[in-house]
C-alpha cells in the first residue's frame, strides 16, 4: 500500500472491532463493579442462580498452574485458535465474525485480569457448575456458534 493512500475499513471490520470492544468493556466493567460492591453472595434465583465473587488463579475449573506457564498457555492457545479460525472461516459471513469477536473479547478480558491482578475474577454461579464470568461465557458461546454453524461459515474449498 502506498504511503499516501488512506486506510479504509469495511462494515464487517468495524463491527468486529466494535463488538469485541463492547464485550471487553462489559466484561471488565462487570468484574470491577462486582468486586467493588458485592460483599456477600447474592441469591437471584435461590438454589439456581447467584452472584458470588471468586478469585480464580488457575485455568478452566480452577486447575492450578504456575503463573508464567499459565500466561504462556493462554497466549499460545488463543493465538493457535485465532490463527486456525482466520484460515478456515469465511470472514465475509456475519456468522463467522460474531463468534470471532466474542472469542477475542473473552480471551483478552481474562488475560487482562491475569496480568493486572494475578487471577481472574469470577462471579456467575449457576447450580453446581463452577463459578464463571462474562469472558468465560463469551468463549463458550463463540465455540458453540462456530461448531453449530461451521458448515455455513467455513471457507469454500
């Protein structure tokens, strides 16, 4: 690209970045607000759904690993998944862009926690399932959407 040409963004690029940024802000804001104001577990639906702060210094389901290994694994795994998705998804499809933005928002949201705090702030408790946060939900939903719609969003061969 010549130095004097303006950089242009199409609608999908702007949407991807906006959706990512909105998700990241919502994740970080929810963690901050609940860390500041939730002093005890709050039952929303007794026995089913509550807000409960937990500091998760491990990986999925609180499995403990040394911090440098944890950060390295997070970065490698996220990088590998994004590399794969960018190579195999048709990014001209909205159904591919939404899960990619959700995945990025979730991974970056939890990485920010780990780097800033040394742990991830979890606060959503549903039944007996491990406590999680919005970033975890983004990652889970993004993978579900990619699997569910893979035939529609894969790059044509």
